[in-house]
C-alpha cells in the first residue's frame, strides 16, 4: 500500500461520522480523487483500518462486512 492511499484513508476516516465500512471509505476516496493508480482495494483499506490504525475500533461484522468507528 502506498503512502498516498494511506493518507487518503486517514483523511476519509476524519470526514466520516458514526459507523462506517471500508467500502464507504473507498467510495469517498474515489469521489475525491477519482480512480487513479494510487487507489487500492477494499481489502487493503480493511487491513489498514484493522492492523495499522490505532484510532479505529472494529465494532461488528454484518454479512461479511466489517463495521468500524473512530475511538473517542
């Protein structure tokens, strides 16, 4: 995963309110930046949110989709 995409994920997470999924993050990134070569996949976003970002809590899994929330 490249540094541009990580930065875009972090920016997108800051703009989310309440609960969100990796798919919602990807849609926000594509809306803001288009489909550039730097845009990754939902699986990469989920991995980044679960493993590397300490400000995110995984709340539950609905039909195979992880639902996250920012720590307060």
